C-alpha cells in the first residue's frame, strides 16, 4: 500500500495570516514605542492584562469569568503601580499573582511566580521606556536576535538538546547562537554611540534570561497540555507565546537594577 503523499502546501498553510499578523503587530509596536507616554503605557496595561488572562485561563481551564477578572485586575494593578510608584508599586505588582494562588487551578505555585513575572515585566517596560527609546529597543533587539539566531542555527546545526523534557526543539547550538546574536546587537549599539562597552558583556545574560522565559512558558503549556496560550493572534497563538522571552529579559533587567547600575543604552547626549 502506498503511503499518502503529504501536501507540500500544508506546512505553509498559515503563512499568509502569520505574516499579516506579524506586520500588524510590528506597526503597532513601533508606533507605540515611538510615541511613548500615556499611549505606550495604555498599550502595556492592555498587554499585561491579556497575558495574565491567558495564564489564568490555561491553568484553570473551564472557568471563563475568573481568568477574565484576573486579567482586568492585573491591568488595573499595573496602572496603580505606575501611578503610585514607590508607595504601593511592590504590593500592587504582587497582588494579582497572589490572587492566582488563592483560586482553584493547577500548578498554583508556578502560576503565581509566572504571574508576578508578567507584572514586573509590564512595569519594567514602562520604566525602561521612560528615559527614551534606546534602552528598551536594545532589549527588544536582543530578544529578537537571540530568537532568530537560535531558531535557524538550531535547525541547521542541531546537536544536543538544551532541555528536552520541557522544550524538545531547543538545542545548545541554538542557545549559544542566541548569545552571539545578542553580542552583535550590543556591538551595533556601541558603534552608534548609544551604549557603553559593558553592555556587550551583559547582552548574553539578557539573551539567556529571554530564553529561560520562553522555556518557562513552554513548561506551563506542556503541563496544561495546550499548544498555544490562546488563539488571539492569527497564526501565532497568544500574546504569551510572543512575549514570553521578553518577560524573562525584562524581569532580569529589573532585578539586576536593584543591585547595581546597569550599563544600559541611553539617548545620544544623555
């Protein structure tokens, strides 16, 4: 019996909608990044709320109202943290994660920790955008370069898996390629005069944090037996699927900034 021939177009069946979604997200992201201020803040509030809803939904399937309420609470708490800053910021950023721990769901501890990470990342995006575009653009470029380099080198070179039990497709070759891509991004920022040389040394660490953010979200989805965090983005899954690495990278930056002053890119003349 002859085996059925696979449709060569099946692999690329969703390419059109993936490209359209990517272009739309790029236009919105670049526009908001350039605008900054309240417009950018509102986008981050909404993004944080949606990602929190996705997390609450995949860890408590079948509950419609609770995840939606969690998303609204997360967005409101982030807005409050940005408004009140040092006075109540820490409490408001932790509060939605604690709410996850107090409601029926699987993997409460994991959901709580990741929920707090989402909140810190949202706060960090706004905090990093405050002084200007270079710092947050540097992080975004590192995450993208790390992801793209890791994907292609991992596919072409292959080799030992990085963490097969959680993310079976990731390889050590792709991981190292991601670090190299992060270094190259920082070298460009240094050459343009936006970043000090020490930023080159920090870049692989930021890239690795992004990679761990990706793996953490993959772990949560694997335990929940779902492929995507949601189906909100045609061809791409959910917002957590697209911003998981950014969460890891921004959280690391925020934690390190509590310890020491980081060699971050700044506006020219800043």
